[in-house]
């Protein structure tokens, strides 16, 4: 068996034939599977009994069954990542299996959700179903650790299970009540469903604001900031068509935005720490990106030919043909975001995605977080991630790394980053992209799934 991170617990909705008074009839059921991501092979897992015994057999709707199933899968996948990361609290689990799961593992999982700035009610929702999962494991005699499950009646006389993780001895970290429901914290990424959500969001941009669709793709697949996108000129794109795309970033404000008094939203921020010389950013390319590139450049060429563009040097333009300002870009992005969230909210089976993306504030800068998580999914080291992001320090990249890092490791990364030439920043080896990039098959053809 390879690295555990190559195996994922997933929720599947499948059709089975069930016996109804001697007649076989098709029925939809929720199944827990474990997938080998290298081969795509999925194997049904016996822990499906948790869903069957506690929810399906109690008449809970199929859609409602997915909530506890997702929590259980997220928790088990979290365990796998912690084992691979060498977390000492999880190190015995490969040998002990399910029986080795302890309260501390659930506590660490909930604390990790809190560290990701999820709302208090979201973390409590995971706590609720995780407690039920532990109760199932105890009832099936699958736990070595002795745990006490307390049942009590709530204010409505309904029997509920008290959380087993909210104990001082465990040190579980929950979001504070004072910040519950607050939108002051920022969402940094689209979450575990990011590949589908990125495709859907880009498809929405293509429909609502096609003039920025290619720019949003550069943010999602290259981590460019808003100012770095609108600052681009045509000369800054280094294209090997359908093979690779490099973006050179420099200060083009005098060329593009001389008409504006304040150009702070059009400034390429990385020039603060990399100087005013030319810098680069490698883009994680895929068919969808190239389709958006084609559409954008063809439309741009037509407008230049018809003299509807004020300068042929620009890439992104406003309705008057001037280079698009950061304010206009941001406004159009937020228009798309509003429609996107509304569609998620009203699409069957997508409320969990909606809840995550509506639990805090986010804007164009979320593209940088999505790009970073793509790099993490490619198993890049912290040093490689910092270089790929075009960072001069590791603080920003470190915020996305879940596993604990030793001071020795951090010191090494800081030293190596200090030695890295500016020209190397923003670079990813093509061999790594070819072998590890998981989004090469993304397209805009699959939208909100029912």
C-alpha cells in the first residue's frame, strides 16, 4: 500500500435491488467507499453500516444521510493525512486500525476545522455527527478506548447525545460564541470540493462576465492577485499554445492607467518585495484555461480590429475600451459570486458547499488560496509551494499547511528561500506539473450536479 494520502473515503449514492414482498425493486442508498486515486478503483467499506443502522433504517431521507456520511469520510481522510504527516498522536493507527481511534483524534479534527475559520455552528454540526460515529463504533465493540456516551433530553423533550469532545482534558478548540456568525474572518479556499467548484465558478464567470473569465482563471491556476491581473499587457504572456503558459509581472501602470489618479488597486503587489524588474508566474494549465484564453484573445483581437479598444497593449478592458481598473474587475467578480452562491443554495445536494462559501467573506484574493491548495494537492514541499507562489517568506504559505512543522524544518526552508534567486520565484518544474497536477482534465462542461 502506498501513501495513505492516495486513498480517499468518499460518499457514493448507488442503486441496489431490494426485496419488497418477494419482488425486487430498485432503491437508492448511500455507500461509503474507499478510492485508490491512482487507479480510480472504489471499494465499498463496511463502515457504511454506520449510515444504514443509524439513519437509513430510521427512515431518514437520502439527502439527509449524506451529511453524517460526509463528516465520517472527512474525519477518516483527516486521519490519513495526519498519519502520512507523522503526527505522533496518530502514529499507531496503521497498526491498530479502527480499534485504535481515540477521543483525541476527533478532538484534533474539530480543532483543525476551527483553525480553518469555519463557523461555530458548522464545527458543532461536525461534532454532533462525529459523536454519533463514535457511539456506533462503541456499540459495535470496535473501540479499544473506553468512552462514556451520555444521552439527555433537550428543551423540547427530544433525546440527544451529548458531545464527547467538549472536555477540558481534550482541549478541543471551538470557534468563540462571540464570533459565531461573524463575517469578519476570510475564507481562503473553496474547500475539499475545490476542483468542481472552480470549474463551476469559471463557467459562471464565462456566462456573466466573460471579459474577466481568463483573468479569474489566472488567479485560480496561478495565484495572481487582482492588481497583477489587470496590470498585464499582451507582451507579458509567454505562451506555448496548449503546452505551457508563463505570466511576466511588471509595473505597467504608466502604460495602462495614466488616466487614473489612484492606482493602488492596479499595483502588482509582489513588486514590493521582488523589486521593479520583471518577474514571472507559471500557470497550472488545463483545457478549460486554454479555452478561456482562446475566447478572450479572439474577442480582444476583434475589438482591436474594430477600434473599440483604446490601446492594443491591454489584455483586460472595460465597457469603454479602456484598460480595466481593479475596482471594475472586483465589481464584476462580486456580481458573479452573488449569482454563484444563489445557485449553490438552490441546487439539490450542494448546501454544504454553499454553507462553506457563505460562512465568511471572500473576494478575488481567494484565487491565491485555491492555487496554494492545488499545490498542496500536488504534494509539493513548503519550500516548493513558497517558490511557486512567488513568495519571499514562508508565512503566507505556512498558513495553509495543516501538519506540524519542526523548527529545524522551518529554519531550513527559510534559509533555502533566502538563497533562491528572484528569477526562480513563481516557477514550478514542468515535470512536476505533468506528473502531479490533478486538474488537467477540468472543463466547463459539467455544471451544478443534481
